[in-house]
C-alpha cells in the first residue's frame, strides 16, 4: 500500500506539504487507474502492477490525522505495516532528493506521527521527498503550506517522476532492494 500524504482541497493541491499526493496522483495516471472513494477517510486507486496488487491511498483527513485512513484501510485489506510505504515531504532534503527507509521517528512530521500512532508501530516504510529548508524560525507551517517556487518546477517534475519510479521499483523487487536505486544523491540545494 502506497500512501501519499497531503491535505485535500484545491487550495492545498500544489503546496510543498502535498508532494505525497502529487506522487501517487502521477502514478495513478501512469497506470491509468481512477481514484475512487470507498470511505470518507480516503480516496483509493488499485491496480495489478509487476504481478502484485497495488493500493494507492490519499487520506482525506487532513495531514495531522492521516493515520486514521492508513490504519482503517490497511486493516480492512490485511496489509501489514511492513508493506505500507508512506510518501511524504522532507524539509531536511533539497528539492529533488528522495530517500526510502523503514522505521525511525516521525522527525517532527505530524502526518507521520499520526500514522505511527494509528498503526501502533513505526515499522512502515517512508519515501521522503525533499522540499528544501528555506524558512526561518516560526515559518515552517507557512512554508510547507505554500507552493514550490517557480524556479523549482523542473526539479519538482523530476522528483515526482523519480517518486513514480520508486513505486515501480518497490513493486518489482520490494522496498529493501529498491532502496539501493532510490537512495541516490539528489541535486544540491544551491544555497
């Protein structure tokens, strides 16, 4: 199960916090699967790819309650937390850098915190997508809820495509092996 973290609604669609939605939207488009609404908590797209059943999820609970949707659907489908990949923004990485890992802390990310709390484990996978750290003290919320800079559009497009490629690799060889390909250095942040 691939979970794109983000906030529902047009006003949030292009914001940095919604990179998870952007990646799963792009992958759903790639596999030509429509989004359905089996619950008020999430939208879902499902398909067979590389011989396995993929479930893409976009929580509709807003970021801070994302775990409610993840827990509900993973339990309904009998998907172990170790087979859940949460796609999220990471301000400690430059735009364009991706990093796949299993477990660890939430790193101050409220969406990831919610998933940990609701799954009652941190032992799921995270695909972290760089959004840069160009904000000062007290500016984090405004920064993540703002769109990417126009000057970052090329890097953003490449990062979304690399996120789709990460999903393809995970589906083909599993996340542990996919890490080797996904965790390549991203572009420098350029200051």
